[in-house]
C-alpha cells in the first residue's frame, strides 16, 4: 500500500507549491551551524538569562523588605494574586490530612461546596513538601518559590530553539518574555500562581514534540514520547486544564507524520503518549474543548455569557476583558513599531521553518487569541513577538556577515555561531535601555496590610462556627487566614450566587438581611431550580428579597472592605443596575466652595454641584469621621444626588451618590456605618479598610 505522503508529494500542484515555498524561504531559512564551542557558549548564555530572571524577582523582594509596613503583616509577606491563598490553604490541608480529592470544599462556596481538585494541585503539593523539609512557614516558602517558577521556562525555551538551530532566539525570547509587562506582572514576587509554571510546561512539551519528531532512532522516539506524556501528566496536576492533553496529542501526531515517521511508529508513539499522560484524562479532554471555547470565545452560540440568566461575571474582571491594540502593545513590548516587527518576524519564522516551529503551534495560537479574547493571553503572544525580533536578527546577521564568512572560510562556522548572539546582545541592550520592559516594576499586594490585619483579627475574635458573607475577591484569602467558610470566592464567582450577593449589597438593609439569610439556608439551589424552570430574573429576585424567616444559625458575619468602593460599579452591573460611586478629592476654596478634582465644584451653602459647566442640585451633604456620620446639611431638593465627605490631609475624600446608591446597604453600612439595629449588629470597625457586622438572629429580629 502506497504511503499517502508519497502520493501527495508526486502531485504536480503540491510540487509546484513546494518549489515556490522552498525558493521563497531560502532567503529566510538558515539555521546556525554548531561549532564545538557553540553549546558551551549557549549553555552559559542560557543559564545567565535564567539567573538574571530569578535575581530580578528577588530584587523585588528586597524592596518589599525595605518597606515592610506596606508589604508585610507582622512577618507574613502579602501575595500579589488572591489565588495564591487557595494554593497555600491546600498545602496546609495536605499536611493536616484534611484534603479530600473530589470531595466537597464548602469553605469557598458555603453551604453547597464545590469539588476539591483531584488530584491535589501540584503547586500545593510542592509547597507542602518544601514546608515539611525546610520548616519555613507557608507564606515565606511560597514567596521564595515564585522567582524560580517564573523563570524555569527560559531553560525550556533556550533548549527548544537550540534544537531548532536558532540558539540566539532562545536567549532573546526568554529574556524579553520574562520581563514583558504582562508576563512579569503575572510572575512577579508574591504571585504564587500557575502562570510561570504554565509557560514552562508548554515549552517543555513543545521541546519533547520536536525532539521526538527529529529522532532518527525508534528508541529515542519512544523515550521522547513518554517524556511528552509525563510532561502533560505533570501539567494536568499543575494547572488542571485537560484540554492541553488533546491539543498536544494532535500536534504530536501531525509532527510525526510530516517528519515521515513510519505509521506503526506513529501509532506506537501515540499510544505511549496516551498511556503515560493518563488514558482517562485523555478521554475526558475530548469533551473539554467546547467548555473552554464557551468561556473565552464571545461570538460562539454556546458562549456562557450569552446563555447566562444573569449578568456574566467575567464581563467585570479586568484580566478577562478584551484588550485594544494599544493595550496589547503595552502588555508586551511597549512600542508599536517593535510590536509589528516582532509579530511579522514571528509569522515569518513559523512560515519559513514550519516543521521546526509546528510544535510551538499551541503557544502561538493562544497568543493570537489575545486579539479576539482576554488580554491575559498576551503572555503567550510575547514569545511570538520576541522570537520574531530574534528571527529578524538572524536574517540580518546572515546577510551582514555572509561576505565575512566567505573571506574567512576556515572561521565561518564561528562567525555564524557568534554573530547572531552578538546582535542579540545589542538588541536586548537597546530594548532594556529604552525601558521597553517592566524590569524595574515592583508589584503591590492584592490585599492592603491593614485589611489583612482586620481579617486576622476576625480569625482570632469571631466564634469558631462563623461564616463570612462578603464580595468574592477576598474569599480565598479570608478562608485561608481565618479558616471560616465564605459564601462565594474566586473559585465560584461565575455562579448565579454572585448575582444574588450583588443584589443584596445594592439593595436596602432589609434586602441584605433577607437575601443573606436565604443564601445561608440553602437558597442558592432553589434559585438554580427556578432558573431551570425558566422563571424570570424579577421573579427569582422577588422570592429571595422577600424571604422573611431570618438566618437559621447565629453565624453570619458580613464584611465590607475599602476596595468595594471601586468595585461597586461591577457589583451594581451584576445586580442588573448601572451605577457607580463617583470618588473625587476636594479642598476648601473661597465663598463656601469645595474645589474638587475632575473639574467638580461644590457650593456647601446652596448645595449646587458644578461639573464641567453642568449644575446639579444636591439633596444632602454629609460629613463623616472614621466612617461614622457626624453632621448632615440638607437642601431644598428632597430626592437628588448626595455627597459624603471624609476628612483627609488637606481636604476631603468625597463620594457622590445617586438616591438609590445612598439607600443601598453598602453605603449605609460601610460609608456611613448607619446600621439598622433590627437587622445588623456592628462587630468590628477598622475604617476605611473594613467593617464587620453580625446578621441578627431571627429571635432578635422579631423584637422590633
């Protein structure tokens, strides 16, 4: 039976296309010839790039240590991603024997629970082992893992491009990617998360695909197939996104096919891959494609946002939002010309070296998804741009030094080896000197140390059976620090429960009381059933807002934090409204006037607010001290905009509110601390960082 590849190769159209392709790419396709010293030079350069990346992140930590009040609570370093607290909590649970794979984790979605990862996240497993071996506390151990996790991908990148015949591309791609704003920001100190490891595993998998494809011996083919499968197995445990298993299987099979491996060898290598990467996971990955596309591709008919009965939470998450072209440029190389050159060079590299570049297809594809989906994918676009700039360097070095190589034929191999490296150093020097990277960036904590102090105080002073009702962002951190369950978190924010809590924070104090009691009594499952029965949003909202049975237990504590002021527009959007708290800073002027930023002036005597030549009559002006109402000035307009003044250095932090905003539970309980005693009892106040209330039991509620 004839090989289909031989039949295709004899096709005249294919032959004509191949001839044209080869003649065109001949001007761009000239990998480096390796000298006996080239690997040593390459190895030194790769290790140097790796340790530069590691050291830069430790430099960030040194800045933290010099400013402990901003970055540490007592001896605990803050994290720069809230997901870090999930992995730290799981590490503690693993060591305590409390982690139950696939069991119900009610702590981050109380009272229903969501499944624990099965198996436990590899990041948590490693942290638990490091804690046991070194005795270093979980938080400092996690911090010290970050520089290495964020830098290991450089070694895989360098090895890949060395094997492909372009060693200088590896150095350029590694250094430009590790200090690109999007990647550096997602792998900076305190960012104990999967991003750095993800890049490492993807490039390592691509490396093994290329190594297997180029193998001349069957033994090496099978060894590299097993290495690829084990890499994907580890990646599944690390990231828990099984779709990559299927993607790399397809890329692997295609690469073996175009490298002309025998069909039986392709079949056996594929079988080895499936077995070593876990056959059950491979089968499950077949159904994972539709789920991932439903989240990230907005125009598909099964997109979750368009099919959700309530506003889609991912529309309010900045890193999940689509980016403009200028935003993508700033995320990557921060220069439009270099961005276009790099993108063009990346496409040229892939086109001119299709067989060598095909194993990178998953990374390249995710990079290009940036243009139609989330800006977070820009971290995968940066290697494309960096490799593209490096490839242009290769093309330039080839033509610049071609005559020199002919003149010194005996040394041409050395010239071809070191010329690209020399130009690479010049390129990197220019880019770093022009400050087109994020090299000097120092990340801020995700939680203010004063807010963290309040959370720690809650852990020490609230009853052991407490549950915390708050917005989802800090949920994972609260559960980790206090051990108390939260009603939703960063692992469950895409459920309708987030809409339910948003409704409670934007509604009246009575609605907050009713909805929080309803959720605590298991109302979420009833809401799910009502939506399945095609009940309208208004009908469901009415059911939970009118729930009058109160809480079943005396254990609900509501936490408001300062960050919720800025996030209120997102909370309001998810509740089905479109309101935001306008924040400005005002200083006393002449004639009873407050002069504010954003071209806003307020006449305290008449209550007239002027914004960009537009006059708005206020109904109230309220003065607070430490978040408590101390004085109120009312005006002739009974229902209108109100202003809250919070004294600060040289003026007032000023909040401008619509009538409905003023009556919301968030404004009343946080900005004014004006609790209705019928519903809530103040417990802690560390204003402006946070305020805690207890939801009154039904017996106390009935006394009013």
